[in-house]
C-alpha cells in the first residue's frame, strides 16, 4: 500500500467536494427555480465543479508532502485553504459576470447583496467549515486510503 | 570470643544456610524462547488482520457516523458546527454563496 501515495492523497482530498457537488447543484437548482434567484448555473458551477475538487486534492497532496516535516494538524491545514479559494472564487465570479461590488458590499447573482461586514463574518464561518471538513472528512478518507 | 566475632560467625552461617536452600543457578535456559515469541507475533498479526477485515466489511458511512466516532468529537467542534448552523439560519440568503465556495 505504499505505492502512488500522492495519487491516493489527491483522491482522498477531492472526494469530499466531489460528493458535495450534488448538494451544490441541488442548492443552485432550488435557488433558481424555487426562490427565483437568477443564478447562471452553467457559469456558477464552473468553480465548485472544476477548481474546488482539484484544489482540495492538491492541498491534500501538499499535506502528505509536509508530513515528515514540521506541519500543522490537518484541520488547521485545511482552514488555510479558504485564503486561496475565496479570492480565486471571487475573481472568477467577477470575471464570469455574476458578482459586482458597490459601496455597501458585494452583489451576487445580480440579486443577493451581502454587506462587507457580513462577508467578513461569513469568511470566518468558512474557516470553521473548512476546519471541520478537513479534520473529520478528509482525514477519514486519508485513513481509508491508507495515508493517514 | 567477643561480640563482633560472634556476629561474623552467625553471618557466615546464615549465608551458608541461604546458599544451601536456593537451587543452583543454571546459566543456560532450559527452553528456547524464540518459538514462543514467534507465536506471539503471529497471534498479534492475525488479530490485527481480523480487526481490519471487520472494519473493511462495514460501510464507510457507518464507520464515519458510528457512535464511537461521534463520541470522539470534542465539545468545541460541536460548538463550532452549531455556530455555523445558527449563522446559516440567521442569514439564509448567503446559502448560494456558501454553495458556490464549496
């Protein structure tokens, strides 16, 4: 079981967001067709479908590489990821035309206005979610694939 | 014979008696310990293999959400999870943005 350790780390890392993709897509569909939020699903799904799983996989490979060296616990290691993902997601959303900024805050999908203060709080919650996901889910998949 | 000589004589006698009462030491072991050691190692391996097989037979979701796994979660992680859920309930309009970032 010692061969292809980095491949297994990639698979363990990308498993969680890949599974979450079903939830994301369902949430987008409900938001669009039930709550009439004009989410451009075909553009909005690019980030959670293409970038997030790959970054999770790469981040887990990085964690495996760090293991023999001084490193953070896996939960804290995962909690660093939003510092990369959030700017990337915001940039992509702005480029794809469903995020705009005004004086009061950010407007998502031309409808959902989020004040900057709420964004800051939301980012902290994002750190918590990533911490928990990495500590329990990614760590579990690492264990299952024999790289814990 | 003074008191000191008496004591020395008694000590020698005592040592003599002790030596006679103990069985002679055999510098060589009367049996080979290695087969027993090997047996122990094998038994340990078999037990580990059985535990792993039992764990493999269980569905991964059952392992992930087993009572033992859930009880190992520290209270502050439950508190963090509760804070996230409360946050989502207070500001449900942020849910699509959360979904986008996952």
